[in-house]
């Protein structure tokens, strides 16, 4: 029995050590010899791809104030953006050494609290191009602001707002994205949420969810909902009723921004 416990403790210690080693890259978002552009709304740290970083910085600093206002934020926040020349470096800063082994070619950016991590548009990888990689910085800035106004915001609403406010509009024919997500799918959460969300095309569908709310209610109510996550006080409707209305919105006619 004692031998069993010694072996068990050894296994646990080895697993803990491997876990610690895996997450070593996440201990610091900055890499060696990073330079910085300091703006009115954001600061952008970058490695060697200076021109792409400047291009991204100019877009981010120009639009960040507008995005903040739409979310009810009136003052500059501490938003730092880290741009990495290599997609693998970016992924490791979020999930450690294991991240590049997962084959997430679409994964070019994220936020960690109010910090944004992004792959350089100069090296966008296999799935993206320069422009949509650069524009992804706006999506991630919205995530950073969402973290400030409501750290408990659902993954579905967080990405819906990020996609909608950054202008990542899907095509009018939503059938190309597969089946409409179920109510349960819109409640996705947990460590595997990013993969699950991407697998049911959560990005385009969550965009239309915010589009529906804006079309049916008002941006003031959406702003309140973003802060509270309360369907009843924001829309005088339950989560199920909002879901049903959105579902009808998708299938009844081509949806258009209002």
C-alpha cells in the first residue's frame, strides 16, 4: 500500500512539473528586445516586423476610443497589445508549449484580461491574410474592454460583441455555416470553449445574435446587457425568448444591419 502511494505521489509530482513547464511561456507577454508604439488609447509592443506593427497600431489607436464609447467606457484604459512575428509564439503566450501542437491554424489572436496578443499581419499563417489579421486587433480590443465591464460575460456574447463591433460581418447566406446553434451551444464555456465554439461556427452566428438585438431593441439596452448579463432587466425577456426571436430572425429573411 505504501509503495502504491509513493508511486501515485510521484506521478502527481511529475504531472505538476510538466504543467508548470508547459505554461512557462505565459509568465511574460513580452519577448526579448520588444519595441513599443505609445498611443492615445493603446500601446503596441512588437518584435521585428515594425511596418506591420505600425499599421496595426494606427488602426487600433484610431478605433479603440470609438469601441470604448460603444461599450460605455468613457476614459482611456490600460490596453497593451503584444504582436509576435510567429503565430506559434502568440499561441504559446496563451496556452503554453502545447498550443502549437493542437493545429489551430485559425488562431491568430486573443486577450488575456486587458492585454491583447496578436500574430503579426506580416506572417498571418495559412488561414488568414494581412488585412483580416490586422483587423483582428479590433476584435481583441473589444474582448479586452468586455473583460473590464463584465468579467463574467458569456463566451457567446463576448465573441458576438467582438465580431459585431469590429465589423466581421458574415455573408448574407447563413446556411453556408451549417446548422443554427442550439440554445445549449450558445451557453458554451470551459477550457475547450474556443475549439467547441469554432467547430459550430460560433463567430458568424454570434455576430448575428448581436445584430438581432440591435435590430429588435436598442444599443443602450445591449450596453446594459453587456454589463449585467441579465436578459430580463435588459430586454424584458428570458434567455429562451431572446434565443427564439434570434432563431426566427435568421430563418425568416435576409438579416441586415440597421
